[in-house]
C-alpha cells in the first residue's frame, strides 16, 4: 500500500500526478475532478466545488470544499442552451 502511494505521489511537486488525477473523484458527486494550476486545487465541474491541495496533498474532505462562483465555472453545452433560452 505504501509503495503504491509513493509511486502515485512521486510527481506531486508538479501538481497532482496524472495517474492520481485519473483515480480521484469528487467525494460528493462521485464525478471526475479537474486540476486547476491557477488555484492549485481540484475542481468538481459537476457541482461547482473546488477542493484545495495543501502540501501536495488533495484535501477531499467535503467541509474543505469551496463553492465556485458561476463566473468561474466553464460553460457546458447545456449551460449555453439555458442562457440562450432565458434571453428569448
């Protein structure tokens, strides 16, 4: 177990290593997380929550998550459709 964890975290100095980011999911929605270099956090686009990375360790405790403002969220096709319907 420890050996596997060390292998996954060996590239942690450069953010979250690729193999670890493929395994981690949002603790609330169970959907994939996206790494943001700008904020050094993992973002759940499904529910709009950002989880911090402290000392190269992702903090995925639900209480550590912060709600992202609507302006910071990337627009999906569904969101674009809704905004165009609201403008009509």
